[in-house]
C-alpha cells in the first residue's frame, strides 16, 4: 500500500479520506467473472447460517480440553516424509517452551522423534487429505481454534518448490531456498533468541521470513482476481499496488494474523483440486492475503535483514509461560441486558419477546451481507439462566477485558432490564462492572426519539436526583469499576436532564455521604446534533467524555450503484474504514484530553430497522485490531488507572456491534482485543 500523510501522521492506506458527508468509492463492485473455487458469488449465494465445523470432523476426538501453557506454537505440514526429520531437528533451537501441531497429508503414519526437543510441551498430529497444499491444513487448524491460545507461531512445511524453479529471477534452487528458511529462521538457539527478541521488542513486526522473500506486486501472477474475491468476504478492498507478502509459506508470525483467517469462513470447497499448479490457486492467494491483512491490522512484513543489530538479549523471555503480563489498558465493552423476557416487552411486542427476536429476523440487503448475525459458542442465551454471565465474563477476561459497562434503564424510578445486574450484585461472583444510565425515551424504532414512545423519561414526575439513591447499592459495591478510586457513572445524554449541573452536584454529595471518595462522572460525546455538552466539561459538573462510536465520529457515505442492494433499502450505507482512519489520525495528532476514547466492532441495525438501517461496510477483525491498537496506544502515557478504552459493544447483536463469538466470525474480534492488550 502506498503511504499518505493524514494530519501529520503517516499511515498505510489504499484509500483517501473525504470530508464528512462525501462519498467514498471503496466498496468494490463484483469482479467480472469469479468462476473459481473461492469465488465470492458462489460463496455469498451458497453460504448458510447453519453452525458447522470448518475442519475435519475426525479431529474432534483428538482435542484436548486442558488449555495449553505455551505461548508459542510450531505448525508443521507434512507431505514429503523424508524432510520431517530435518524440521524436527531444527526445532531444537527454540529457547522457550512451545507446542507442536502437525498436519499430515502424506498418507502414511508419522513417527515423530521429539526426544531431542528439550522445550517441546504438547505434540498433536492431525491427519488430513492432500488438498489445498499446506494452506488448507493451516486454515483447518485455525478454524478448529487450535491456534487461539498462542501469541507467536512458527509455520513450516516439507517444501520442495516447483514455484521457485519457475521464477529464475529470484535465484537458487528449491533445495537452497528451503535451507535458507531453516538456517535464517531457526539455525541456532542464539539466532532464534534474536528473532524472538525482535518480536518482543517491536510491536509493529507481524511476519518475519528469510532474506529476499518479502515480495511485492510484481509477483501477483494469476492470483489477483482470487485475492480480490476473497477479500470481499471480509469487506476489504484490494490495493493492487500495495501487495507485500512472505513467499514460500515458511515464517514466524503473530498468532492473531493466523487466528483472524477464521473470518474468511474458508472450507475445503474453496480450494482447487491438486494438479501440480504453480500459480493461480486459492492456496497461492491465501499466501498473499496473509501479507495484506498483516498491513491492514497495522503490522509489517519483513525479512531477517531487518533485524536490529542492538537488542537487550533477554526480551525473548516474555514468551516463557511463567513470564508475567498484564493488559496495556482497561478495556470496557458496553453490555446490553435485553436477553431475557419481562412483562413490559411482553405487552409492547409479543409474549416471549427478547433481543433475539430482532436478531433472528434480519434479512440480507446485498450479496454477502451477514444477516442474520447469529451467536456461536454462547448460543441464544437467556440471562435468567445461571452461569450465562459467568461464561461471558470468563471469556471476556481471558482476552484481557476488565469488565462490562451495563446499560441501565431508569425511567422516573421505573427500572427495566435490571435483572442481570441485580443478580450480579446479589451474588458473590468476582466480576467487575459499572453502569451507563441510558436516559433516552424507549421507542418502537429503537432511536430514542419523541415518536412512537413506549416509555418516556419523565424528569418532572421524579427528579433525576433520585437516580443516585436507586443505584447506590451498585456503586458502593467493591467490584464496581473505579477510576482514581471513584466509581464510574456514565450518562448517555446528560443535557436532557433538567438542571443537570445541580443534579450531578447532588449525586456527588450523596456519594461522599455514603463514604465514597467521590464519583467519576462521564457523558457520551454525542455531538451537537444530539444536544451534547458544549463548552468546558467542568462547567457541567463532569469529569470526562466517553466516546461511543459511531456517535460524533466521521461518517462517510459509500456509493450505492452496482452493489446489488435490495431495491427496498432506504437507509445509510457508510464506510467503517473511513471512520477508523479518521479516528486514528485524530488520536495520533491530538492525544485525547478529558475523554476516554472508544472504538466500535461494527454498526448495522438492519435487524431492528430492516429497510432503513444505518449500516457500516468494511468492519473486519484486522481493521478493528488496527483501530483498537491506535486507541490503546493513545492512552499509554497516562497513569495506569486512567488508561480506559470503551468498546461498542459486547453483545449488541441487533446492531452488529458484537465482541462475543459469532457463527460468522468465531472469536476473531475477541482475539484482536487480546492481541492489542498483550502485544
């Protein structure tokens, strides 16, 4: 990708930002002809919402329930059995504990002698058909979640390359090429320590290969159309001139870059039948795609000649299992508690209505539009069921997330959907939480407007001062999330409250009287179009803004022509990437003051408003990872307690803002969070 400068900050991009309201031509039209196994047209027409395994079913019998302790994995694909011993011998150079995952397409049983590997821990061998070269087996390992635990991966295969022989301009035979990988990426304990030092010391390094093997657009070969078609699956446009990838498919790589391949929803049907091809197959395309998504995620692809001469010599020890680590920031996603029935919803809609009723009703509006967006491993949960919140919290904290900010619905003393948080408060569960008072009208269109109101905010009947008394048992809870030891209370639209300055002053006094050191009071930066706070925050009695994307962010329309949009569509089609890039440029040029920045996973409320949604195009785990990383880095210089970043959202399923695992993306967005927090 070419480099441009936005607001004084250099960024890799293939797109140009426009002013708000202008259209961006980044939503690619369907390529002319995609009649190949991984073609987008066939994928979008044939995919279903049925939950299915995208790996060999026989593997399940070999899965181990205990989580690994290693932070490094080695993935070996075997076709030529005569080269296995050399690979195993080379792995003796690894200076930290690692797990060995082997895919075997040789058709013969493997006898792996790992007795000389002092640091190998878990060894697993999975048989697989000889299909998709070394790439489909790697994708199958990813789809099975086998790589999810690892921060760093060494990927290698038994290589005898006809491709190299066909590219005489690169020099060297296939055997010489293979030997360069082993000698430069492994070779000796000191050499591997140097490689691991580089990954531990340089958070921008994503993929490292041997010298001379980072190639560019002159090596598209016949893969360009396949790559473009595959990228459409994750709503990413193709930058023809920006190709940069590690040739040869042997490299060290950040775990997330492989884990994120789950988002492509690849299956065996996407890969060509084996015919000795040296170009223009799905396997060759994925080789290039890995370099593309590395750049999209904010990572570099390099070879060993880029290794720095000076290093501290012990940085590699961060990859030892016993090495302590803590999250770089306090990431707090918003949490929607409307996944259980309650009388008001039964009355307003139909008996048994929950948010899942909306979610399941979504209909696609264009080819490849993922509607409905459905859950995977946590299922269609009911928040009244014991253990649901425990599973959510355990999953979230395993990725470095601190806790949830629950939307709190309070209408002149009337509470709705407070069952989950009240159950949490009454329990002994060690789960951190805080609340945002969602002080809008509740309407049939889910837009907080003055029309079609189901229940309204009525500040005249009951003063907003009463709110603090009704939530005091929550904010005094020792598990409640605090900043500078002061419980965090967020208010969605503070200026909607009459005499809000007086109200928040009263809240602060009540907190002091209750023995608290005070409150951290924040409001959502909704912008002037929604009557947001104007002027100095202190004058409003507030401590900080809370960013709640897409509120008061950069909105840029996308062209609608040639998109295959349903003719009934009357909503807004907007660019996720433009919003992310604009937010990153602002964060890099102007560090956020008196605000806690935020990012969004996505926003697409088709499930709620079907033909008139606000729908962002371009969200994928790699772009999200880059935006989140920039946001976390923007608060890195603060005191640790103040390094707070909000995410929209944990479980806003009907708005497409979902960190929870989905049938479409698996855990990939959560893995992006972990990659940022523990880089």
